[in-house]
């Protein structure tokens, strides 16, 4: 059976739940209000925590991009009202992967249902947009999405140890 220790605290102006699972996985959960200034503040705390973890530079870069891109897009485009909503970010770490799971009560949006586009097409799109999501999808080893009980749940898994790992992307010389 999994034993866990839970800590709850109010930090700055957001709610932070922190749980250590006694099976080798570390889980941190952040409740991010749907306001961009809160995302900036909470991201700093998450990124400082990442610096303490035994993960590759690739995993740090990919997870930072994923958090900034997914949460900012959810804040900008996910809600039909100006009311307060929260985006839950849960972070897991096991022997092989850094896992990021985002949950929100915004409009349904399945990024895995999109047809992949080339980076060149994303750059040339008018109006600009889509390149961040395309990069996010290419930098992850595995992605899953489900809409359940009125919530979007996007899970991303990024290899944590291989610094030269480049999943889903083929880099070609220019």
C-alpha cells in the first residue's frame, strides 16, 4: 500500500499542495489561478524545484516549455467567462520519466487530435500561433488526453535521464 505525507500551505497568493509518495515517486501539485501573473510567479517556484531534481537539461527545457505553453493557452483561450478558475498541475517523477498532468474546467480541447504540422508551416501561419503547442507535442515521449467529468486532463511524459534524447523530432541540418 502507498503511504504518503501531505503538506498544505498558502504560498504567496496561491494554494500549494505537496505530497511525497513513499514509493520512489515525488508528486507536487500546484493550483494555478487563471491569471497570467500568477502563472509567472508559480512557474518560478516550479522551475527552482526542477533545478534540484536529477533530470536532464532536455527534461527541464521540455517541462518548462510545456508548463508555460499549456497553462498560458488555457488561461487565454480555455474559458468563456471572466470568473476565477484553477488549472491543476501535478508533477510526478519515477525512474524513467518526468510526468506533467494538467487539469482544467475550460472548453474541451484535445491537442492529440490535431494533425501534426511542420515547424515551417507553424512559423508562417497568419495570424501567428501554434508553434508552441507543436514544439510541446514534439518534445514529449508520450502524451494522453481525456475529457472526464467536465475536466480536460492532459498528461505529458518526458524522459528524465537522457540529455541527448530528442523524441518525435528529427533534426536536420539547415
